[in-house]
C-alpha cells in the first residue's frame, strides 16, 4: 500500500504543475496531499514481517527468535535443538487443539508443517485460542497459513483445504504424506509425525487407516463434549493399539455427531482445556522428535480434579483393521530382539533401584474390547450428560477406587510377563 | 482508513467539477480515482473489529462468540456462566504465561482485565505464544491491549506499564487493585483475583505483599529455567501459606537474576510448557470464580515424566511478613466454625465411601521452613543445571520414593488432626 500511496503523491504533484488556473484548485490539492501523507503514516504502522533466519543461533540478543530454544541445549535438556528443522509434522484438524499445536510447532521452528481442514472460521470459534474475528469467513487453512507465516517465515507451510473422510480427500491426504520432496532421503513416508486434532470418530478412523497403511507413527488428541477433560495418545502401528484395536474412551455413543450441530445443540469448549491438550500434545511431539524425557503413550487430563491418568495399550490381535494386522505381524518378527533389549534395560535398572511393590495384575481393570462395542462410562447422577454423549474420561474417583502402588500407570500382561521373567532371572 | 478514502473520493469529484479546462487534467484525475478505489478494496480486507455483544446468548449460530461457553451450563458443568462478566482479574507479568492467560480469559469473556508489565516485545519472545513479530518494540501492555480488544471488545481492559517492584510502581499497583469503579458493591478490593505470572522472586514478593495487605486471594505461577517444568499455586491470606511463609520450590538460588541476562546467558523457554501452565492457571481461575470442580491448592507439571504433583501448604506462624501474621490471626478467629463444617462434611462423606488407607503422617516429607533458608533441590549428576539455578520441581523419581496410598496429594497435621477427631467420633 505504501508504493501505491507514493505514486499517488507523484500524480498529485504533476497534476498541480499542469494547472492553468491554480486559485481554487491549489488548496483542494494541498488538502488531498496532506490526507495522503496521513494515509502513508497509517500504512507504515501496518504489519511488517520478520526476515528469514538462515541458521539457528544460541546468541542471547533481543533480536534472536531462537535464543530461548537453543538454550535447551545449554541446559542439558536437548542434545541438538537445530534438528527440529529437519522434521515434517502433519496436523489434521485446525480447530481448538490443532491450531494451537500448529502455532506452538511454528514458534518452536519446526521444519515443515502440513495442515488439513475443510472448515471456515466462525465467530463461534472465538472462545478458543488462535483465530481472530477479522478471519471470520476465511478457510481455517488459509487463516492459519497467514498467521503462522507472519509468526515464523522459516517454517515451510503446506495447507490442504479438504475433508479426509471423502474418497478424493483421503487420496490427496495419502499422497501428501508420501511426498518426500522436503527430505528425499527420509525412510518411510514423507512426514515424521501425524497429529490428529479432529473432533469426530469418522475422521479419526481415516487418520488411523492412513497411518496403518503407511506404517506412520501418529498421535491422537481429543477433548470431551463437556469441555472439561481431554487426552493425548501415541500410536505406533503394530506396536501399540491402533484406533480400531481399542475403542476410544471418547466417542459420542452411537449418535451421528453432525446431527448435534444441526439441531441447535453444540458441544461446550474452553480455551483452557484445549490449550492444555495442545501443549501436552506438542510437548510429547518434541520429546519424541528431539529425544528427551519420557514420551507418554497415553495421558489423560481431567480438569475438574486435576487428575492425569496414564496407561499403555497393546494392539488387538483381532483388530478389524487389516493394515493394523499386517503391522502387528511385522512387529512380531522384530519383537524377540526388542524384548531382549527391554529385559537387559530392566535388569540394569533393577540393580540401582531399591525393592518396591510391583504392579498388581491389571490394577486399573482396563480391557481391550472389540470396537463394535464402544466402552461406555456410566454418567453418575450428579454429573449427567445429555443423551447421546458420554464422558471422555472416567472421573478421578473411579480410578481412585483401585489403590495404586505407583502413580496412575497401567501396563498390560505383556510387560507383566517380562517382569516375571526378570524376577526369575534375578532369583538365580 | 475507509472513511478517509471516501472523503478523498468526494474531494476528487468536486475537484473535477471545478475544472476550467478538463482536457489533460481529467485523465489524471480518473487515474487517481481508480487508484483510490483500489486502495478502498485493500482497506476493506484489513482487520475489522467484531461488535460488542450486549448479553451472552446460548444460541447455536456461527455468529455467536459465546455459544460454546454458554453450553457449559447445558452440560451441567457451570450453573451460571454469564456471571463471568462480573469478575475482575489482575494479571501481573504479560510474558509467556501471563499473555496466554490474558488471551484465555479474554476469549472466555471475563468482565475486566488489569494488565501489568514494564517490558517491551522482542523477537526473542517469539518462541512463546501470543506476541507477533510486528509488535516488536511495543510495550507488552500496549501490544496485549491491541490484540485482546480485537479478539473480544466486550472485555474491559486496563493496562499499566510499570514495574511493581519500584516504590512508585507498587503504589500504583495497590491503588489500581483498590479501585472499585467496575463493581462498586464488591466486598474487599476491586478485583476478584490476582494472577502472578512474573519470572522473578522480587516481583513475586511484591505481589505477595500487596495481596497480604489487601486480604486478596491470588494465584502464583512459574516455569523453571530449563523450560520443562512449572507450577500453579492458590494463595489465600491467613488460610494457606503465603509466598513468604514457605520458600518457593522455585528460586534462582541467591544469584541476582538480572545478572543472568546481562552476561549473555538466558533461561530456556518453550511455548508448550508455558501454554500448559497458563491453561492450568486459568482453568483453576474459572473453577474458583464460577464454582465448579475442585480448585487445586498447588499443581506441579513435570513435563519430562508427565507427572503432576499436588499438595497443600499451611501458613507459617513464624512468617516474616507482618501482614500475613495479621491475616493468620483473623483466620484463627473464624477457624473453629470452619473446622466444624469440615468435620460435618467429612462425616457425611465417610458414610458413603468404603474404608481405605488414610494418609500416613507427612508422607511427602514436606516441611514449612523459614524463608531465610530457601529450600534447595539438589541437582542430580545426570540432570545438572548451571551454577545459580535450581530445578523448580523435584524429578518424579524423588516423589516416587515415598509410596503413596492415594495419588500424589499431601496435607498437613492440621487436617490430620481433624481426621483423628473424625475417627474418634466414628468410633463412638
């Protein structure tokens, strides 16, 4: 707009010089000139973009957007922070969780982000972070690309305005995940991680299908319809349960979710719960990609009681997803070597840790059930939900009924067996 | 800018009509007109603000910014969501946590926000959420007011560009908290809650002093220098420990924090940890103000292990803060009635809950010590931090040394005594 206004000033100057009778017109033109000068000042205060940064530097100067991130190396948290520029992350669903996850990864300087959504920004989204009222009417992918490229032009952004649950949308989704142009030498697919931030079962099943087919590690996230609980979950095809192996703790029970909106009913949402879930999701992502801390296989968030259950889920050998069964077979082939490594690690740990109580068998009473029978959490009378909705997470009370020897962590018989083998070894 | 351009078009029209010789000038002016028309189109795509909303409605339409919040009532989570418009919240420190907390409260439609900071936006802040590169150089209070009023013009924003640790700054801080113009009938101070989102000990002590003097409930928050843990804490003068009663688990040990920055060293920070801490802080705020769920007295976040310790801290009768001792005396006067109520509630609960193990005495080994001896968490060899810094939270391992009968919650002898009295009553 600045160049435009400069040209206008030049035009006005030449207009002035060509005037035959400058009496009346001169003052009009002076008035116009001062107005244009004012406009120029206004235009100068409009957004400017920061320039790209060639290399991430740890230098502590106010102008370095990466100083606080590179400090993670000096603090001994991360070995090589700059590796983050090599990674591609796909985010499916740019809503209350996905948009914040995208902003966090952008500010962390992720190499490449792929964004998928088909929806438009509405004023009704303003109770969650990220989108702004002036973006109402834009597609979420366009609005997100605009904001994110302003925040960090170093990130390679690719956005796809499509619905992954349609045949065409799913095909484009698959081919975009396969595309290796960003890092041609990468093994497997073209992305390092897929984050599912969608709000319905159908879309989660589509992400699950794609990731099982591509042998692609992904993370699932969700927030309950009553806005006060949520979860994140890591899914590694063949190694952990896939989304079809174990029914999600969160599903609208049988009711077509689209009818909810149509009938003038909407789910509640809060920027707090979604911000926390996005934060836990991206923290888990950073831990996985940059190899620090412990990556959580599942982490729940019950905000009413500030309770954070964790657990692990094995794949279901009767899973209805054919690609999952393929991945399970492949995993079983490499399993003996991995088990040996786990036992060796446990032995090493056992030597340095004092004796304590071991897990009780299946202390959390968790069972893998067929996905044709979604697990229902009975709503208690005091916490009743409308018909067709179930709580995403059981209340903390329900977990607390089972006394825990360790913080809320449940594992499956698989690991139990390993522990028994370990005990046998230690008894020798 | 649109009005400005419209006037310019009018001016050009009258200029055209007053022309004595329209030959050459006419085409110049036509050119100018088309340029201004183009500018008008550009200006129309520039930010527009959403209009104010008189009453919060639960109507499910795309244009309702509050539909997803009012749904909390229908879901049975909150009795009266619209009450949020009555509340004033003061946020001290508009950095990585405070800015996100302010945005969350703004999007939730809080009545009034008071913002305090003296710092300016720098590119080095871009690794945390909220501020944008085009705001570099603005004060954080100005930049925040700009963004927040665009997001939700219904919120009454008051910003104070000052340092509360100076004499003048502290006085302005105090008088702004006392100001009751927003809700003249309110008891106590003019705000419902103060959120401390500062990054240093001195500023926390200033907030503590102000809140003790005003008998003002507040919440403290913090993130460790290594960016991977944080906490929130509720402080009720006289009832809970004040910030001077118990040394914070987080302090830079003895080193003047300002020297850290000066010497080319900076703390690490992550948008994830800060987003989670802001989310937990504002969630606790919503629970306190709108009376739902359980308000956490203290909640830690150890992101490396996804461990969330909780505890309660009683006031220290030897606290060095005179105003705290005053509040403790006042609280002791009303305590007998409150204890009776707690016992009655526990009895009612005991009738409906099966017998289980009670707390072991001081199972977490937590003790209240004088603030002249800050508690030190010894850095382990594998997790060593640079000189002058201590971890904000002990690693999860350290907590796990003490087997827990219940999830990580510690209470003090005070409540223990109540439980003993309850046992005695039940034994009758």
